């Protein structure tokens, strides 16, 4: 297993935007679902958004209408466009890849910090 490569985190003011990217090494046909999770200090890791090979989308209620997940299937890359960021969105964001054979692979995480 090779970790997916994440990029795009950083520091932004409240109301700003960031775009996260995650590139998996598995081919499109080997991936069942890709997505983003986040973990804030002292809290459990939680789902942010996922996208399946069939393009089914799932969002946490807290990000609906602000975040958009999309993908480039040819490159097994998933993006998370985050608009209207709030201080409570501050967390380490992890890319997750679930393969068709049941493998669950996590990225190393990228820090997103939203200042008020």
C-alpha cells in the first residue's frame, strides 16, 4: 500500500477558501470510494465528504453548501473545494482511499487553520 499524496492545506481567514488535492496510486478501477476526513485537537476523526466510483456524493451536515468534493478519474485524484471557511473547520484533513478489495488507506494529513 502506498499512501495517497495530499496538498493544499494552509492558513486562511474566516470566510476564505482553500482547495485540497489528494492523488492516489491505485487505478480508477481499483478504487471504490475516495474522500476526506478531519480531526481537530481533542476530537475524534470525522467524515467531511466522500465520492464513490459511481459519483455518489456524501457530505457532513456541517459542510453542506460550503464544501464540494470532485475528482479527476483519469488520475485517481480527488479535490475538496472549501468555501466560506469557519474557525471550527480548523483540523488536520486526511485523504482516505477505499479499494474494491476492502483495503482502507490513509494519507499523512494536511493542516487547515482558519483564523477568526
